C-alpha cells in the first residue's frame, strides 16, 4: 500500500531540509534550516529521533565526520537522502497536491 | 561574573540528562551539536540566554527521545518493565522477611542485647532500598540501550499504582505520611538505578572508543 511509504509531516520537512543542505546536513544545520524556514522551534532530540526512524526505513544514510574541538572532540553525524527517500518525498508531495487541488484554502468566519 | 570557560561549558545537569536519554549511538552527536550551538549562542546573545536555550532544548529533546525510545522497541521495553514488576513483587518484601525471621529466631538474645535488636530493625529500610535498587538495575540491564525508558516506565507504572492505593486507603482510614513518603521513594530509586547503569555503560563505551 502506497500510504505506508509516504512520509509524516515532520519526516517530510526533515528530508526536504537534507535535500536543501546537500553535503552540509548534520544535526545543527538541519535544526537551523527547519527553524529558519518554518519559524518554529525544533528540538535536536526530535531531529535525531526522526532521522533515526528515516534511516531505519532506508530513506536516509549517515556517516561520521572528524571530531572537532568546538564540539568537545565529538564528531558530526552527516546525513544524506537515498534514492528511496527521494521517491518517498515525491510520493508524499504528489499525494498532498492531489488532495489540495481545486480547494479554496480560505475559510470565512461568518 | 562569567569566566571565558563558561562559554564552552553548558549546564552540566542538562548535558548529563541528554546523555542518559539519547540512544547510545546518537549520544555523542547530540551532545556535540548542542555544545556547538550553545557556544555560538553564548557568544552572540550571552551566557544566560544560551543556558536557557540549552535547558529548553534538553527538556524538549528528552520528551521526544523517551517517546521514540519506547516506540523503537515496544515489546522488549514492555518485557523488561513486566519482568521488573514481577521481580519487585518478589524482591521488595525479602529484606523485611529475612530480618523479621532473624529477630523472631533470636528473641532470647535480643532481650539481653537490645541495642543490637534496634540496629537490626533500622537495617530494614536500607535493605528495602538496596532491594529496589537491585530491581532497577536488573530492568536497566535487560533494556540495553533503553535503560532510562524502561526504568522510567516502571517508575511511572508504580506511581500510578501508588496513586490508586493512596486514594483507596484515603477513603477507608487516615493516610500514614511516612508510608506515603517511603512508597514514593521506590520509583525514584528505580530511576536512579537506571541512571547509574546508563552512566556506567556510556563511560565504558567512551573508554572503548578511546574518547
């Protein structure tokens, strides 16, 4: 069933952030990109929990960078979207477009 | 007065809490990411603002990590919690039974050595908490990588039962405050055992990876 392969709202946002950031995508940049574009405060825990879930589904892959001093000697974990992830984004976007097509998204309060 | 070192040192308790709740494989990355943003935030907006930001991130992150930790392995976590519950029923009464058996067995001895009798009675409470610590440690060991999720779930279930028991007791007779305090201490001890096991495991992982 296609619906099992489509992305949830936050998963969708995360994958789009990864696609925007390309090879600069790690926890900090992903979180900041989402805050910048959606104007909502996002926790780093929510970002990692979603990225782990997406990795389990095979939509993203991760690798570790070198440890850096400004991070207390801890390495960055970089993420990138897989082909399966791109297909899932396209499916989700197509489903959203299909659902919103022809709708007037302005509600009058009378 | 803020020293330059404070720019790089986030709130210790918050960093410890993040370490406890983050999955072992993500822990270093999450703490590193927070430290990187904290340093930038402190130099841009001041240490007080950065510390508030760090705490806000910690609280929100813990809620997500706890929920995802449970969703990630619901059956193994539930099994660890159920096992802990059964063990709790079996183990929590053991120290009292053992020490009561000793006091009953040597009644003649206590009549001539009363201070020793008092000492044995006083040992009941620490022995009870040692037993509860043991249960918390077993649950944490069973739920490898999800120590805090399992011990906190068990503690929350216990809190729920204590609440129901309190309501029931309250309807039938006056509530003994000492009994209430002792009952509420059990969930806290279980969570602390989970925290100890998790901290020791994280330290062992860091040592192995040479960090």
